[in-house]
C-alpha cells in the first residue's frame, strides 16, 4: 500500500456555523485520492484538497495503480452554533433634534458582547446593550458569544436628526433668520407679540434680540443679537465682562471693571432673577436647562448677552 497520507487543515477545525476549513494532502505521482465524511465517500471529492463545512469526521484515502489504499488519520470538525439573532428597538422614535439623541436598545444576555454600527461602520465605544444615537444614520447591532460566534440584528433602525440652525443676520435694524416652519422673536428676554412670528423682525429700540425656531419635532434658539451703539458709547465693553463657569452648577461669577447688574431669563422669555451689583450669582435653585443671561451697566444699558447652561 502507499504511504499513509497526511491530512492538513488550512485553519481551525472548530468554527462558527457558516464557516469552513480547507483540508489538503500532499500529492504523490501515481496515486488517486478520495475524501470520506463519517467513513462514507464524498461524491466527486477526488482532488488533493477538500473544503469541509459540516461537523463530522474527515479522512482522505490514497490509492495506487495496484488498487492498494492507505487512509489518513481522522480529523474531526466541530461547529459552534450562532447566538440568537438580536432585535433592536428605539421606542418608536426615529426623528429627533440634532443636539439630543435616541436610545437604541437590545436585550442583555450573560456571556454576550455587543457592538453597534452606523451605516455598517463600527461605532467606537458602543459596546453595551443600549446606545444613545446622536446623529442621522442606519443603525445595526452585532452580538458575539463566548465562542466568538456572531449574529447581526434582524432589523436595522434608520434615524433622522432634525437640524435647526437659526443664525440672525441684520440689514440696518431689520433682523432676519432662515426659513423655518415657526418663529418666536424675543427682546431682552420677553416674547415679542406683534410681528414676532415671522422670519424677519424690525427692531424698534436698542437691546438684545433672539429668535426661537421650531418644527413638528424640535426647536432651537439663536444666539442673541444686540441692536445698539452701546459698545461704543459705554465705558464698559462686552469683552471686559467675564461670565464663568459656563455650564454652571450652583454659582456663576461676574467679572467687570465697574458695578453691573444681571438678569437671567428662560429661553421662552420668562425672567427668573435680577441681581444688582452682581459678582457671585447663586443659580442653585434654577431648574437644569438653557437660559439667557443679560449684563447691564450702572445706567441700565445692556452690555452683554450670553447663553447660560445650568446643569448638575
């Protein structure tokens, strides 16, 4: 009989469902070959190589011209089953404001690792059963078990981030913002009733103006625009006034070369507090959120307007 053939595996013989391993044996002139699976010949498998994708026992038989044969040692292929296909959800929310997020979820399981993808790109650090998606994209989840076998979520979720970016431009005293479904203009923190619901508003007096635009999903407030020659006429310029920290948790500090007063209003225009001779302003009782802070000089002339974030 010929020398016993050696069966060589081109990779791991234990792999996940859907994988395979390529077996080969060194060809010898004058010999023919037959691959066996579980001691039965595999139809048509007569080359020196064979790709196995089913669990079981594999051998290769070498036969010479005299009909004498020799069989390799048995190599056993083991296939690990895939983890159950995950399902992801978003509580029905697929549209959201760009500066917020939508939480995507999947069931947590012991011994499973998680990886979220956006448009088939791996999201760095997104390795929990939940993921707060911050932007437009098509999201999927891949889970992996202890054997290294993976399964991709049976569904994907396409999220749309609604981007509202109002920027005020001025032509003289006429202030305009881009095209949006809804508008609300504010003057020094108070909502403007007459004419305050259009894309443009003509300022009637000096002061701070801003606009909140909205659609059916979210709203966004512009940065303030000061209509005034105050910075030229006043001794104190806006750059001479420092407001810190921002965001703040309990106290904000006002640094100015002269005495100033401070008003803090909500984005909807409600005045929450006014402090004379403001240096250290206690905001600990304010709810978390975004506010407008306005700084006035001793003559009650507006010097500076900023957005202020209150957060724990």
